[in-house]
């Protein structure tokens, strides 16, 4: 059953929000962007002027209550995700929810319950699942060509400094949530395996302004996981990593190895007469995954129009949050933490 083109409101008009807003406004014909929502008046006016959107709303409560909006894209600080998503579901809105899904597993479960009760669509913003390189690797691994997965290592480093609200781990869960949720999801998605336990370490090397008021904040993290089928996984994250945006995965199987991604800008390598090799680092996730951001939103729109379930589910978002919470508990206690479906064991 196909419906008419869904009408969207993007809630959160910052950098990530504008990616989705621009795609909905100018690149996806099967949908329309009819409203923007942001509490910052200057941000809201600037985005509205750029995108030609007249309905500008400072309060998300008013946004989700409107009858001329069919779906929302939630791109706000993480501690607001559960409240906005649950309210949107209660008003019958389909929900595209940026990662991380929420702060806690309990909040994720509340979102899942609200979506189930309202019978609306929910998709989590794991755009790597729509990147051509990641998709090809996942198909190759799942087809068994690599053999049994033994080790998977995923690196996620962001160039920009964390926002001040991220210093409070009660609101953000730290960089392992804000930066490395993609890595945590990629490991499950690429391999089909689940997390069983984790030992993690974190340290604040680069953000001295946070040390006094937020002593538990870390800007570097390394987490070692045991996965199902006795596979081993490693996630490392840094924010800020001033040299650029770095998203790489290595998967070692019994029959070979796969490398996904590179720190170097694709298509740019210079070699001089002395044999010196130089290139340009990837500077932004917005450009590296430009096509993937478009593809994930096209998929969500198609799911609404054709009444089909999204490929990236709320359960996927929940599993990543469970891993995040376990990583932070391991950092706090200095001990390994067991992870079971449904929460920390």
C-alpha cells in the first residue's frame, strides 16, 4: 500500500540536522520538508531561509502535534531523544532518529514501546549501512567468503571538539556514544555477531577545560569485546582528532581480511620525484558519507510510502546503547563487564 509523499519536520537544525533537511528539501522527490524546529532563533531563521521553509518552530512539542506533518527527523542532543521520540509516536508521526538512540537501554525500550503502540515507522541513523563500501563488505562476509570471523577492529575519530553538553556523561554517555555508536553498530551488522563482554579504558588527553568539572569525561577510548562464536572485537575512538575524520574497519577471517575505509581522501595521492607520497586527510563525515546519508533517508521515505519495515531498526539502536553503557561501566570500574541482550548481565 503506497501513501502520498510524506511531509517532514526536522527537529534540530544544526550540522547533522541540515544534512537531512537539505536532502529532504532538494534531493528526495518522494517527500517534502514542510517545517523546521530548533530552540535557537538564529539557527532556525538561517536554516529556514536557506531551505525555503516557512514553518519555523522553536518548540518540538508544537512540531509533533501538527496535523500537517507526517514524519520527524530527530537530530537533537541525546538526552532529549527519548522524550521527543515517544511524544512524536503518540502523535502518530513516523520517526527517523539519529544515533545514539538514547542515553539508556530503558529509554530505548520506552521508544520501542511507544512506536509499537502507535504502529509508526522507526529508523535509526546508522548511515554506514547505506555506504557502498560497507554494504559490499557486509555482503561478502555474510556470504561466508571470508570464513569464520576471528577479529574485527573499528576506528572512529572525529575532528571537531565535543560540545559542552557532552562533558556530562549522564546526558551524552561520552564519545563512545556520540562518535563510536557507528562502530558498535557496524561490528554487529557486518558480522551478524552479538556482544558478550567488554573491557574498556578511557582518558582525557585533549580537553583540559573539562577536567575539573567533569573528571569522568574522556576524549579517547579503547574497548575490547568478546563476541558470540568466540570472535574478538576492538573499537577505538578519539574526539577531537584534529587531523581529520577517520572511519576504518578491518575484518580478519579464516580465509582472508577485509579493509573498509581510509583516513586519506579518496582519489588524491601525490608522489614527487624524490618518492615522497602525500595526500589529503578526510576532513568531514558530511562529505565522506554524503551518498549514504541520502540513501538512508530515501530508504526511510520508501518505507513510509510502501508500508515496509526499515532495514535499521530500534532494536539495532538498543543493542548499540547496551554496548555503550557497558563500555562506560568498564571504564568506571576498571573491570570487564558482561553484556547480554536486554542489558548488562
